């Protein structure tokens, strides 16, 4: 709905990524999750991720200092 997520319940989620840029990517890391799109490819990809309690980060790898965020899973 456009609101930032700060905390999620642990569980299995489907994450749809619409990556329409050839200079950015999407990379989710934390727990046993390490899923990413490639930088040079425009793509729509759905990841099924099992989020266990802990901290997670997401970023654009080439621009991580400016394009990143995090959330907590409890």
C-alpha cells in the first residue's frame, strides 16, 4: 500500500519484483535469504522467501549507499 515496512511476522512470503532498469537491481539479504535480480536485465521475478526472525536488508547493489532499506522479522 506504499507504507514502509518495519516489522513482519515470520513466515513464507511471495515477493514480486518489477525491475525495469538496466542500471539497478533488487537484492534481499538476511537469515538464509539471499535473492537478487541482475543489474543488466529488465525483469519481473517472483521469489518465494522463508523469513525467519532477525534483521533483513534490501538494496540496489551498484547504489547501495543511496538505495537501501531494512526491516525486522519477529
